[in-house]
């Protein structure tokens, strides 16, 4: 009995020893594999991060290149628009200076019968009492003139923006035409208006008196009638149209206004 117990204990010890040896063996064999697997996973993760970083930088580079190209395109377009606007402004100035001459030449051969000028305060398009009296004087020529048109040209001094001066000169011309149309029943097709702004000087803009002369509207009475061509203009004793509240107008030789 005792011998069996000893043998049983020895067998159990042997089995335990064999089991421990097997576990150590397995551990020794699998540990390097686990380490390699972990290293591979770490390397894979690092490679993935690197690829993402390269992809992000590539995307950013592409976006920056596209943005730079778009900016260059926009600047090129803006430069083209500026050049077009400059050319348009230059052409507009030429048109303001030439359009009335073209209109008149297309209508027929006109000759001047009478002329007048009215002048305006700085930055104003309002007709003064004296301006209206001078226009009444000038309108006395209309009744005796056949086949006429009225060439009305507004101008400004050199102060201020070019486009604003065009608008101001046009308003001045329009107010003169409105006064003549309202008070003397001049038909709309008789008027040819143009605002030349500061493009054409009649006096130097370097002095106050010169600028005052440039703030003007010039009115020309033009006719293509042979009768008017053969007849000396401004004949004394003419009985033309008069303002309802004005006496008969004097001759056209007295109509030119040089208001300062």
C-alpha cells in the first residue's frame, strides 16, 4: 500500500513537471510570433498614417494650385475688364464730342442763324432769372426761322469726376431745352442735346473766371432752309416769338450771354 502511494505521487509529480515544460515550450515558441505580429500591426498602422499624410498633403497641394490658378484667372479677367472700361471711357468721350456733329451732318446741310449762351453756378443746373431772360431774347428768332433745329450743348468746368460732369452737363442742356419747349412750344424733334462735360474748354480752367465760362450751355439755331441761307440773320425789327410776359425780343446780335 505504501509503495502504491509513493508511485502515485511520483507519477503526479512527473505529470506536473511535464505540463509545466509543455507550457514553457509553447510560451517560448509563441512569444516571438506575438511580438512579430504586434510589430507588423504597428508598421501597418504607421504606413497607413504615412499614406494618409501624403494624401492630405497632395490634396492640399492640389487645392492650393487650383486656388492660385483661379486667383490668376480672376486677376486676368479683372485686368481685361479694366482695359475694356478704359477703352469704353475713351470711346465715350469721343462719342460725346462727335455725336452731335454726326447727327447734324446726317440730317442735312445746316447753317447757323443765331446763337446764345447761358452760364451756371458751380455744381448747379438751375436757370437763373437772367438766364431765362436771355433765353427769352434768343427765342425771338424762332418765329422767323424755317426748317430749324436747336443744337444745345452743355458743358462744365474741370472740377470733379468725369462721369458726374457728363451727367451735370446733360442736365443743364435738358433744363434749357425744357424751358424753351414749355414757353415757346418748340417740338421735341427740334432739339438735339448733348452733354460734353469738361471735354471741351472755352476758357482756361486755371482761373475762377475761366471755370465760370466753361459752366455753360451753348444754344445754336440751325436751319437748312435756302431762304434763311440767303437772308441775312439777325435783321433788325424782326417780329419773332416772345414770352407771354416779355416785350418783343431784341435782335439776335444781343443774345450772346457772357455771365460770369
